[in-house]
C-alpha cells in the first residue's frame, strides 16, 4: 500500500475518506503498476480537485457532476496553469474515476465529456441578466462588509475582470470621475475598461464609508481588503462570491470567471462590436474573443425558438 510522504492534516484525511483516495492510490500501485512519482503527481492533482469540490459543497465522489468538474477546469485556467498542466490534471481525474468505477465506488463517470484545453470551443454556463441582478442585490446593508462585497461584485461583472485582476486592483486604478478602471492583465499588460453608474456608485460608497475603517496600515494600496485590513486573497474572493450565489438562490455553478463570461456575453447579446469586447477583456488575439460568438448564436437560437411562430 502507498503512503503519503508527509504527515496528513485533518482536512486531507477528510478529503481522502470522502473521495476514496486510498483506494485510488492502491489501485494505481497494485493494478496499474504506476511508479511512486506518478502516484504522487496524481495524488496532488486529485487532492486539489477534492479541495475545490469541498469548497463548493460537494463532500463525496458520488456527488460530483460534469458541470462542477468543468468549473474546476476553468478554475485551473484562471489560476494561470499551462495547457499541459491542465491536461495532466484532467488525465488524473479520468484515471481516478476509471478506478472508482471499477471498484464499484461510483456509478457514473462525470469525466466522460470533460474537454482538454486544445478542444475548448464552449464556455461554462453564463448567468442571465436577471440572475446577475439578483446576485448584485444579495449583499444586505446589515452585513458588516456589505459595501465591499457589493462593490466587488459590481466591478467584477461591470468590467469583466479576471479574479486575479479584481483582487489586485489598487485604489489609484479606479478612476471614478472618468468612469474607468485601469487593469493590469496577463503579462502586466495595461488596459482601461469603462464602468457604469452602478459600479461607480458601489465603489465610491465602499471607498468612502468602509475601506478607511478596514485599513490598518496593511492594505498596501489595494482596493479590496479583508476583515483584517489586508488585501483580499483569491480564496477569499471565491468564498464571498459563493456566499452571495447561495443567497441569490442561483443553482448554476458560478465562479469568478462566470462573471467575466457573463459580461462578454451580455455585451454581445446587446449588439456590442466584437473588437470592442476584445479590448475590454484584454485578449491579445481576437480569435480568443470569438469563442463568445458561439454563446451569442446559442442565445439567438433560443430567442428564435421561443418567439418565432414557425420555430
């Protein structure tokens, strides 16, 4: 039997029990004849996935769906992992479920239609305008950090930001009088993105009313701070988003990237020029932005089917 090289935390023990990692590692070693190095790599990849799933309310392998695995893959993309690393993670997940199926520990394989990066042609599910409205209205004023949370959600959706971009924004990057936000994207490439009245108002209230209260000399000039006055982390942003997705009773899997996808899709549905959307998203190549036209075509088909008398 394989053993973990380092003592395990209680959290890791819980993950290993709920997601049958010991059975997975045993089968890799005894049946597949995998090397210790391969087993260790697969263990890390599956543990990363298990931690993500638990963070999203899934505590066992049997409860995993194709939709949440797609969100995990996009989460890896959002972390900045190379395509080769993401493909390795997907390979680990497929091997994991092959073994769990063979052992009778699950009854279906949610990895069957999980695409590798080279095959990506579609996006994870986007929110409708009504769902976005509910999400942005979810922070209530009786909550201590409501002003921050409302500003963060408004800005993330209103400017189509990656999670790394929205937690990295500096106070000086939000140009409220000009209705612009200065964003440093991949490769530190700078872009200016317009923001609307709702985002401007929410950020202005947060900056005026709450951020000075949170700032205790550790904010480093960053716009969004946590309850201890330190820059908000990626995981902190995920937890905040998940909280309000639940409060808004949105049943779709929602990640920070979902807000970015929704931003682009809603612009195109409203008639925005593809080149303008490319600039706002910070895509170096318009071919990357063209993926959203597939979503837009699906939207048009759904409208046609719903409203055309001969559909």
